[in-house]
C-alpha cells in the first residue's frame, strides 16, 4: 500500500511534500491506515487514499521489497529475541477452531515467502473497497467540506463484492491445557491465557479492569504477592488481547531461579482465587480512576480520537466512543467478581511453560 498506485508512483514522496506523515498497523480484526497533514493540504490526503483504493501499482519488484521487509520483521519479533515465539506457541494452544490461532503475520516464514502477486491482487480487490472501508476525517475541517472531498475523490471508485469470511467461533474450553517449550532463554517463564468475553459482550470491561488490578504496576495484586512478597517471579504482568471476538486474558512472568513451573502455576492460581474473594471497593475505584485518566489523556490527540471513532463504527456502535468511560465506571464489585470467577477457572486456561534449557 506504500509502493505506489495507478497515478501516484511514490506515495510517501507526495505526502511528505504536502507536510504530512503516515503509518499503518494490522491487528486480528482490522487494518488501519492513517495520515496527518496540515489543514490547508487536507485534500492531498483524499487524493492519495482514493488513488490507492482505486488500484495499486502491482508489480513483482514492489512485492519482493515488502515481502523481505515482513520477513525481517518476523525474524526480529519472533525468532531473534528471547521468548519471541511465545505467541506462535500460545495462540494455537488456546484456539482450536477460531482463526485467532494464526498470528496476523503468519505462523512461519514460508507463509510470507509463498505469497504471490496474484494472491495479493485477489486479497486487495476482495477487501479494499469503499463499501468495506470506514473513513474518519478529524481536525480543522467542517462537515460540508468533508462530504465534498469524499464525493470528489471516492464516489467514482466502484464497489466490490466483498468476501465476508465465514468461520466458527471458539467453543467453550472445558479442560486445562499445558505445553512445555525448551529454548535458550535467560530464565524460565510461564504464560497463562484465559478465554475472555468478546469486545461487545457483558464482562469485557470487568475483564479489562481486573487485568489492571492484578498485573498493572507495582501496586498490582500479583506483583505484590508473587514478586515482592514471595519472590517467585522477577517480573509479572497481566493484560488482555482486546479482540472483537472472544479474546485472551493473559498472565505472564519470568521465574526466579530454582522456582519450578508447577510451583509458580500453583501460586498464580491460588493468588487469583484469593483476589476474587478479597478485592476491596477502594482497589476497584483506584483502577477506575486510572482507566478514566488514561482515556481522557489519550483523547487529547486528534489522531487517537479519529482512530477510536473508526474502531467504534466498525464495532457497530459509534456511541461507544463517547460512553466508554461510563461503561468502565458502571462496573461494580459484584459484576467484577462474577466475571472474574467465570473466566479465571483452571479448565478455561491454556498454560505455556517456557523452559530455560540450560538451567541446572
């Protein structure tokens, strides 16, 4: 998408001459392209985006360049750093039906190497269409001008028959799963993944707040109990994947020397049970305040607000953009504990034991 289009041979050059910058990212659920420009050059953005939506300059050279970039990214992220392949192992352990078992970059380098120009063309013309895109324009521009630019630059691009992927949802996990991996890493590690509610399901906001209470910062419950007090871990973290469909509630940590995986796993589960029984209102209020502060500060950026609007529109309820704080503040101890009790069951968990093969 950055290698030139039908009428614009160099996307970056044209954008930079207008004082703009751009980037993109791909998650499990969306691909997001974004750019910022001076207000007086905003139409340049419509021109650039419309032309590469119309059609790219498909050629083998451009594909070769981008293929090599992605291969190097795969090596850097997954192969050339300690614990880098955790997600390559964890996702297929946790998902047996849903395509979330696949990292977006592919499971192995051969998946990138085997992509042909015809594959890329087919994908582009199946999904990159005005009837499958959400466009957000934010900044010092009024609605009438925005509509006029949209009509001028996008109206003539034909709609396409968008292939809606069809796949089964992940069935409820009913038995704990374990997998061990030996690697040349500094310390043993453990990663636990619990299936959690989807982005629009009841319990999502509870899971998000609970992850912060358990593992975000040095005052978090898991850190205080298992790192600081018991000294079982050198570091410990907890977070959610935040996927549109049912995602993962992750706990991961590096073990101190002479601590076994079995011991670490047992103490994590024990601490989770204690936390669900003993979480106090003041702890919940503390994490609510932190979450609201993060959301408010994040929304200072026009680009962040634009991305949030696009994502909420994709979810099917753009009002979430205005009511997200309300959803978090509506969580109470009862709903938090109920969601946590339902989610943090051993039989709902896939556990990865990452083993330092050089350990005595």
